[in-house]
């Protein structure tokens, strides 16, 4: 009996220690909710009660905040006032809001809706989440390649979207950022990366995709972060195979070969970076739901140092 009590006491101490370290993080740990969309289990969310269960599990997994990309559920759309209260009660904040481009015709209305959602959930980071040249009808050649001039044309289109978002956010204090994938590291006619041709107020650098867009090495992506230290506000972090140029081996934290502590250390040394955001575009590759994948990454994060 005495041994059991000692073990229970140790478990309690460890649990309290993990909770304290999460609350005391200088660089906060977020989760991009695309984890759930990618895994397909988002569509099992039918009610605000289901959302509450999800929020409760993510708070227990050690996350400090959530980055939203979708508010549709089986029963319609989330009640954002109720969602904000749920997050407040769980000790979670919204660390960013992803914007998905539809068309230039709908951009003013879509941007206004996204700004309103940012305000309701209390975030000042509005992030243009995804585009490629094809988003704007720019076609690659038969080998899938784009010319530098096409990259410049793409950047002009991206900047038009960014300016539309900035117009909608004017006077609100909301910053418009851009989130990269690998295509953003193709070069325009000047030799600059597409990512450096965009006129956003800052970047959310996805370390995995940045590495794949360059030479496959995490260290190269981190050098890019250091070079742009005054412009990077959030890092997206997946795990994967360091040195690989393939884009299909991404995984949850602790399952690949990435030295995730080294990524966190760069964030700690960069004054503008407030958040490390966990994301796995393909949790189903390991037969996992989005929530279980997020919980496993959260458990791995608890072994790492986020304090400056």
C-alpha cells in the first residue's frame, strides 16, 4: 500500500510539473486545427457539445492555444461566442486564424468575415494559408515546372489578396501574415524566393514545407527563419525525415528524425516568434485520428524546453 501511495505521489508531482511548465512557457504551444480536417474526424463534430469535448482534450494535452481554419460542422456552423467561452474556460487562446482564398469577386466579403472571426475569438493574426500559381490559373509546363516570370505573376496575385485582407483589417490592429508551403521557395525573375516577394506584414513559416522547398534540410529552413527574424511571428512544426526532398513522410512530433528542440531553440532566440504551432497534414498515414495525433504530439512537447 505504501509503495502504491509513493507511486501516486510521484505521478501527481509529474502532472503538476507538466501543468506548470505549460503555463510558464515563454514560446507558447499551439495546434493548427487542420489536424482534424486532414484526418477526416472533423466531420464527426456535430454539435457544440462535440466541440467542448475536443477543447477539453486539447487543453489536457498541454496546448496553450489553437489556430483555427474552419468553423463548419455537421450541424451547421459553430457558435463563436460559445466557442470563445469554452476556450476561455479551458485556458486556451486563439493564436491565429487561417484564411482560404476563394475568388477575387468574393474577397471583400470573405475577408470581412474572417476579420470578424478574428475579433470574436481575440486573435490579431490573420494568415493567408495557402496558394500556388494554379490557384490563380497559372499553368505549369508538362513537367510541373513554372518559369520565373510565372512566379512573379503569382506573387502579384498573392499581393492582391493580401492587400484585400489588409483593407478589411484596417484599424483593427490585426496583422496579415502569409503561411508558406514548398512552392513559395521557387524563385522569380529577380532571383528572390516567391515568399520574399509577398507584401504581408509578416510570416508564419512552416519549417517542414520550407525545407522541402529548398534542399530538404531543416537547418536550411531555420537559416531562412533567422534571416527573416524580424518578420516571423509563428512557426508551423511537423516532424518528418530530415534531408528528404519528398513531401509525403510528414508525421506527428517524435515519429520522424527532426530535432524539434533545435527548431524551438531558434524560436526562443527570435523575439518576434510567440508561437510554435503543431500541425500534421496527414495523421491518417499512421492510422490516427486528428485528436489522437494531436495528443501524442502534445505529450512529446511536454519533454521539450520552451522557455527563453
